[in-house]
C-alpha cells in the first residue's frame, strides 16, 4: 500500500504537539522534530508544517508560502493512496470518490 507522506507527517505532528503540550518534549526539540517532518513532493518542492500552527508551507523561490499540499485519494476498496489526478485506483481498479 502506498503511503501519503503529507498525511503521515500530519499524524506525526499531532503526536509531537501533544508530547510538547503535556511537557514530555522541550520546545526546541519539538521544533527540530517538526522540521524533520519535511516532505519533498513529486515536483521536487519542499513542504513543511509550521511548528506553531500546523499549517503547510511550500518553499518557493527562497521563501516559504502557505499552501495546500497535493492530496492523494484513498481507495474505499483496498486503501491504496492514489494521486489526485486518478479516477480509478491503480491497485484494484475501483472508482475513487472525490
């Protein structure tokens, strides 16, 4: 099964945020851990979650811009993560819900 790196990073961010909130993770360690959740998309662009807001930012021309990451569609039949441009699951052929 393919893994959506953006969804994985969001899940990990929530765990890290909770650890910081309850005091099990120091602020500096939290920021470093969030920085390590960076994702490189299929076009070679770097994405990061903002440590304080959990919002996605994309690196563009030496600047960080708030943006929505490319999403994958999860097949209701087999759970495979498909690219947003697909209408049918590349794993099992099931029509994807949009």
